[in-house]
C-alpha cells in the first residue's frame, strides 16, 4: 500500500505512541525520491549542504537563496515525507520581520516546516512564526552556525550550568510553539532528561537512543564525507547493496532502536 503523506499530526501521533521518527538530510530531487521511497519520515533540507555539497568549511556561508533552491529540488522529488527547511545563518538574526520573510520563502519553495538554531533570543521568533502558521523545528546543543563562537564542534551541556541553560531554552522553545527539537552533540543523560521533560519529540544526532527520533546527514551515513566520520555516525552503506537499501537500513535501525548504539554513537 502506498504510504500516506507524513503530516505534523502524524508526527505527533508517532510521538504519542512511541514510534521513532527517522529524519535524513536531502538536497536534491533524486535523493529525496530515494529517501521518501525508503520510508524516511522527515527530509531535512539542511544548511549542511554548504559542507557536504559546496565544500565549505562550515555552514555559515550558505545563503537563503541557496536554501530556497535546494528546498524546491527536494520538494519536486518527494511525495510523502515531511520536509523541513533550514533557516541559514543571517536569515533570521536581524528581526522578527526578517525571520518571517525568510521562513515564508522556504515554505513557498516547498518546506512544510522551518528549522532554526539556538535558544534564548530565538524564542520570540519561534512564537511569531507559529502564530503565522509556520511550523518550527528548534535546534539546541551544538549549533553549527555558531561554531566560531563555540570554539569548534564540541559536545554541549557537559557542565551543570550548561545543562540547566539547555533545559530552560528547550522548555521555552516548546512553550513558544516549536513542534520538534533537534539535539546535537548532547550527553545522553541530558538528552534523556530533555526527552522526558518536553511535550514535543526530540530528534537526536549524537545524543541518545531514547530521543523521539534520529537524524543524520545523508552523505555521512553513506560514507561520502571528507575526513574521519564523526563518532555519532554509522556508515549504512556497509552491508548494503545500494543507496536505497542503505537508507532502508537506517530507517529500520531507528525504528527498532538499534541506532544509535549507546556508548558507541553517543556521549
């Protein structure tokens, strides 16, 4: 039977029933089509395109126009998955009006939801977007757009003070109306506490198997990446005959709580 389109209501049903959400990045129509057919619930048109496609050293140079273009491409290849479009660096920092305009551009390009990084000052932006009918995925922990301020790609929330800040920010974002929360490079015990605390699904990447779902960068999980794979990545192309099977294996592992493996892919 053909899969019904994944909606925000469906994601909430999955969260309520304990079914894990499988999210994967996509940047073009061909891979979006493969991932959708393999059962990926959410396609993240990530600003990670800057590093894995453009060859940039960080996500900072990625522009809104580029994100609109890649969102349009993914939307053309997708049939049923929920599409999340990243708001890139500088596209929501100046004002709420700027954030609304940027989010509107991504939604008109085919996104069903936008994602933005950071807590604290972003809370009111989340509230403004949600009030205007734009679903929001928040992102805490390691926020790659702030890599220069963070001093590199480091685990976040290791101290009690950092953990308390993450909990406050997470609760505020949920209260403001965020529907999903990506937790990146967060110690597993803290990710577990946040998952238990919040009424919305957490999506882990280098966090915990107990999160409401998992996300990986497509190129990383296919072993197509520069340098050494991060600890939290598993190369699903190993033991897979083709890309479609690798993506299917990723979805299956997430659904069965077989990825990430605690202690091997988590901190």
